[in-house]
């Protein structure tokens, strides 16, 4: 069995092993695959593993030996699921692997906004503390989170884990999720009005695309903090940039943007009090190892005839 991994570098830049796949078949791993090389590299492979390299209807038609597509991620919009189903190709994804890591990163972004630890450390090494006339200094307002309200949009596994950490910091937690009802549940309007911090942990659906927009921002408290390490298009980026520049939104911590890698002209690149990290919430080694293990298990179960984590059109 020929197995092709089209874009393995982000999952395994060298600190993990592809051994699980090597035991199953004849494995070829590419760090990255440009669009014009996709069909050539798949060739007559029966198994194709991809993270963000797209598998289109045209590619599926031109690679008739393909029987299985494994997505090294939760999101699977890079595969034409309908075309795969028409050809009898099974598609799997990794539905849950990074809950702890993503929740941890959401809180890390929030704490960086509250304390600017990185900025102040750089200042110390630049000599600012040495030259300071007082025994301490700070360049930003420092924020204590205890007794403040975190509003979580999307209260699945990641949202609930983020909420647990927030509660450990002394925060009150409320949540909006039309599919999950808990004691923290409120309607969206209430969440927007009363939250000191709003964090996004919802999937990208037509109903959630652009949920952070100028109209909803207008309903928020002045000085609200917004965290997003879920999906970039949940935010209308120009609207958030305008709100940051006017100080309606005090700060934003973002690990995702609408187009990745981020474009130089993204309005958030010049917005005030905006922290942007390069989509790394999922990337701790422990999380990537878990993803690897699940991906191998998905393929093993497909071969056994008992497929799991199937994506259906």
C-alpha cells in the first residue's frame, strides 16, 4: 500500500516519528506540496494524508487509485467531500486532540494582555529597569482577572476547558452555544453586554462567520478584551481594528486570522493593543503526538474495514 503525506512539516518538523505510518505501507513524506505538484505526487497512491494541501474534485478524478484521504486536522474543508463520496473514497479527520493545548493558549493570550510579560522582559534586557529611578515600572495597565466575567462563544470541549481555567483564576464564566446548554448558558445578547472578556471557541458555520462585527461590538462593554484562537473568519477584521483603534475594545489576542499566513495589509497588523500569534494553539508536541496517534489509528481501522472518524458529505 502506497501512502503519501503531502504536507507533513507542520505536524512533524522533526521532533516526532512517522513510524506508525511506515509500519502500514510504503510511505513517502513531503514537507510541503505546491498546487501544481499535487496530482503528480499522489500518482497511484491508495492513501493520501493531508493537512492543508487541498484535494479537489479534479485531483480526485485524476488519481483513480485513491481509496482513503486522512486529514491531519479537525477541519476538513480542504477536501471535496462530495467528490470523494461519489468515488467511494473514505475521508477521516481528527475531531479531538488539542483541547488542553488550545484552551491553554487562549488563557496565555489573555494573560499576556493583562501583564505584557514578554514586553516587560524585553525592556529589562534592553536596560530600562537598570536605568529606572524606581524599584519597579510598567508600561501598560496591569489587569487582575478575579471577579471579572468571561463570556465564551462556543461551549464544547475547548470552551468548557477554557472556562475551567478561567474559574480557577477567580472569573465568573458565562457561555453562548445553541447546541450546548449548561448552568453557564446565556443568550448571545446578554453575553455581549456583560462580559469583560469574550473568547471564541465555536466552529466556522454560516451562522458564526463574522459574529464579531461592528454591530455586535457596539453591544459590548467599553474596554472589552477579545480572544480568538478558533477560526479567523469569525471576526470581521476591519471592524475589530476600528474598535481597537477607538479603544471600544481594549485589546485583542488572536492566534488565527482570515487568511493564513497573514497578509501584510491585514488591518489588524496596525491596530492598537493587538497580539497576534501564528496559529500555534494546536502545536505543543504532546498535542501533535496525539494527533499523529489518532491519524494512524484512523488508517488502521480503515484497513480493518471498521473506519472511525469518518467525514460525511
